[in-house]
C-alpha cells in the first residue's frame, strides 16, 4: 500500500519521529537546503502537514501543496497557520489544547517568581563569590499580596490565576467578557485600566490579528517603573519596540519573556538588558506534555486519513 505523504515543518523528539515515520512517508522540510525547490518537488504529493505552534504553515506553503487535506499543529496556538488559505480549500486544521495548559501556567508563575526575587542574579552572586566579597544579596520585590492582572482568562490564563491565588495575590483579569468561572476575581475590560492597577501583568491571550500589540505603549506605561510584564503567549501580543524602549528607559520595571519576534533570533537589545528574564519558548517543554502533544498530532492525522472525527479540530 502506498504511504500517505506528510510535510514535516520542524523537528520532533525521537519518540514522535519513530511512530510518524512508521505510519506515514515524512518529508522533512526543515532539513531541505533549498526550501522553495524542495516544496516544488514534494508539494504535489503532500496530503498532510505536521507543524509546530510557532512555525505554522503560511499561504505559500499551503499553495505549494495542491492535494493538502489536513494540517496538524504541535501546540495550542495556530496563529502561524494561514486559516484563510485553509478555509478557501476546505483544509482541516488541528492543534493540541488542554494537554499543555498546566505546564505553560507553571512556567509563567515560575518566571514571575524568578524575576521578582532576582534568582538568576542570586545564583551568580553565589557562584562568582560576591556573597563572600560583598555579603548580603540586594533586596528584591515581594510577590504575595501584590496586585496581578491576567490579560486573557482562557484555559492558560485561568490556570495561571488559580496558582496566583495560592500566593494570596490580588487578582484581576481582562477578556472579551466577564467569566462566570471566575467569580472571585475582578473583571476589568480595558487592558490599560488592568495594567494601571497591576504590579504584575500576565499576557495569556491566544494570538490573532485582533490581539496584535494589545499590550501597546499605553498599557506598558500604565504598568509603570515598578511593574513587570510576563509573556507566555505570543510575541505579537506585545508591541516589542515599545517594550524594549520602556525597559531601556525604566518606564517599565521589568519583563519575563518566553516568546520573541523572529525567535530564536531575538532582538539583540534584549541581551543587553539587566531587567529582563529571557526564556527559549519552552513553556510547554516537559517530557510528559510534549509526549501528549506528539500523540495528539499523530492521532489527529490518523483520524483524518481513517475518515474518523478529528480529536481536537480548529477548522
Ligand atoms: C510550541 C506553542 O508549539 O502551544 C503552543 O502554541 O507555542 C508551543 O507549545 C512548542 O514550543 C513546540 O514547538
């Protein structure tokens, strides 16, 4: 029997690659030296795309595959997939929600704690001998009882807020409407107003054209010189130029970021900043969660080609 041919946009761990190679004929786009030539060669044979959240599939890739039926995303975010191009051709799209929610929330909260308490600098204080030479490490900011804003109270935002409640933080959130599952937290519709009353602002929105730069200069200034922004969603939710300027001038106190425009080639201005915690887009990066994500990617592809309902459809 001829195998179904799949375009694989990025690498997966070996526990996913093995089963994918067994079930399908995988074409590794990320290994191709000349990507347009590779796409022109394999495109007509491709019936499925397996991609990753941050990589997606753009219109050019979709159009290079005239027999494409399904795109399976390894990630909850599908903002990098051109959904319009998919709708025009009835191409199905799946993602991996739920399985990663708690890991992403865990890392977001860890980033806030790490940055607020200066843990990276504290580690260097011990290793570099500053403890012996200079004595006590400079004092840092308290987290418990501080005011926190959660921008986007979806699955991930909700899990973040639940954890923050455990730290006795004073919680408010912004979303398109008040959530009946969050009766104990203040709903503040306007992100600027949310930022004004927050010491810490979590960005946990699903990214789309509508949320692009929702954290703009005004929101950043409202958060202020003692405020911290924590982004575990997508870089596009924040105006990165405004963020860099605010961090450089002290208009904003600090940031803890897992996502960047153009990642992994982030803007080098970030590297020069002492008031930012930089993480390599790994909020879903635990063995347990990545195994569950990989399984869902395969099961969605398999379900589609077996004519069964998709497990986690987006389109
Ligand atoms: C990435 C993510 O997919 O879930 C998302 O939307 O961005 C992540 O989980 C992950 O880094 C794998 O590429």
